[in-house]
């Protein structure tokens, strides 16, 4: 039956899905997927239960969320956003992003995306008939080459996609703008971020940002939205959600997120959202009101808890012999490089890790879209897990270490 669309055909099962089945069969500890395995905050769960019991169970648009989001953007970034016209509540960042792409991209429009990147952008862009154009970041520090970016622009370029939080780092009282990147945890330097905003402005191109990790930044950095850079608010669509900040993601995701955009784009996103899903789940929208009012201590604890988890897993990966030149500065992923001595590809390594250690991570290849030479050399570990899960995984991985502390799998030789 050859009746599938070309996009559907391109979405054939990947080796990652097979690894997922293997991991389930081996009952492996999950350091693959980006969802917390610890309990969600009680005050937010209670608000959801109470909303269900109060019969907030029908199609619903809770305007209060837009008011809180606008207030938060004012406090965090000094941006003035009209909650009535410029914010659309969607089913998570995923729907907000898809609706934003549908709102601005026509068949044949080109969209610049950094490589490696979060997988779903590519599919969303292709679903609209848009063409993703990848700009490879240069390892090991995932730096942006301004010439490569400039060369990627053509007369058909409509937008640039940026993901992960943008942060201001205060060093000796001075502020610098940065932007951590998925899946590497890479942080764009101030110069790099200014290059992106300058070229967007000069070429009259839109930016679509994914800011789901806006509260998960490390080493005293705090998030700043690209839209708050001079000239950018009028050309940026911001997407974000409750998922990561309030630990209501993955298998338990609550599907409440938002798009913030100039009025005319927000209106188009709203129309598309209504046709796609009508409204985000009503009880969870009610709970979002409670979540968004969480005290500053909630965000401080979230950040410091994740920072210690990052340090633990990073040290473990260094100890067992990964090439760890870059420490993540935001999000809850580590992108670890296989050492030169390891002859396995990323997929083969993860397969061995599942079989021998009972731990599953994600092969990096799925995040690369260009023909980068290094695309088979990275493994992504998620550390949004309980300390018990992380300790158990660390113990199992350490058991595979040899006398010199390095993993035996790195020296793995396949039987002929
Ligand atoms: C960069 C990024 N954006 C978006 C999402 C999904 O967000 P949501 O659950 O709000 O759809 C994820 C989840 O893994 C992510 O890593």
C-alpha cells in the first residue's frame, strides 16, 4: 500500500525505537528520555485534582495563564506583552511550535535550524512543506561559524529556529548573553547570539524559539529571551511550557504550553490551535495557574537540584573514560563523546550499554541532520532522574570499568 505521504514515509522506525524495545526487555534504567522519574510538586498536583473535582473538565481557555505568562516575561526579561492578544495557550510546547510553524511557513520556504538539534523541528517544518536548512555547529564546543550562518540564508529563508534557554551570565558584575543548545548543552557566546539577531534583522527573517528549559540553567546563569534583544520582539515567536519547569512531562505530560508572538502571528497561531486541538486540558490549565505562581524558592531548588545531578553524572562520565570537553550549562542532558579508542558507533555502544550495564541512553545520531563527520560519536544521557535512579545507574556503569577506571565496552571488539 503505497498511499503514504512522503513525510510519513520519512518517519520510518529508527534504530532508537528498536533500542527502546531492547531496553524494555532488559528492564534497563532509563537515562534516555527527558522526563523526570521523581514525583511532581504536590501543590501543582493538588490544584489539578481539585480542578477535576470542581468539574473544570470541558473545553476551556483559561485567560489567567496568559496574564501570568505576560507578568513573568515582564519580570524576567522586561518585555511588554499584551496577554489578551499576544499569547496563545496550547497543548505543550510541541503544539505551540507546530502551530507557529504552520502559521508562518509556506510550501518551499526555508527554515534555518542548527545541527545537531531537537528532533521534532525537522518534522514540523517538513509537514508544512517547508525546507529545513541546517547550519552545523562546530565540535567540540559547538561554536557557531558566522560565515556558515550567512551562507545558509537565501531569498527563500523565512525563519531561524533556536532552542534551549538563552541566558545572561554575570561574571564579575558584567552581563553576557548566552544560549545553551540542544542536545549539547552548548551555550552560544554573546557574539554568536548577536550575530543571529543581526542577521535576522538585516534579512527581515523571523525567529522561533523553544524556551522550555528557561528555568534550568547552571553556574549562576539566568535565562534571557532572544526576543528581548534589540529589534527582536517584533520578529520572534517564543514557545514554552509547563513540562520541564514543573516536572510534568514525558509519560505524564500535562500538555499545557504557550506561544508568544506579535499580535497578527499570535492570532494565526490561535486559529490553527483551535482547529488542531481546540484547547489544552482544562484541569491542567487550572493547575497551571498555581504552577505559575510558585514562589522564587521553587525555581531556586529546581535549579540547584539539577545542578548537583549534572555534576554527578558529568564526573561519572569523565571517570569512566568519555571525552567530556564540554559541561552543559542548561537543560538536563549531557552529550558525551565516545573516546577515539572506541570502535563502536553510537547505536552499537548504547546496545552494549543496555545489554551489559542495564542502562539506556540515546545515540546522538538522531539529533544530527547534516552529514557531520562526528554524528555517530555522541551519546545523550538524561539526568532528570531521582538521585536513587542516578546512583543505581552510576553503580551499574562503574561495574563495567576496568582497572584503569575506563569502560570495557570502549575496547569492545566484535567477533568475526
Ligand atoms: C527542546 C525541547 N522542546 C520541547 C520539548 C517538549 O515540550 P512539551 O512537553 O511542552 O511539548 C522537549 C521535550 O523533550 C524538549 O527537549
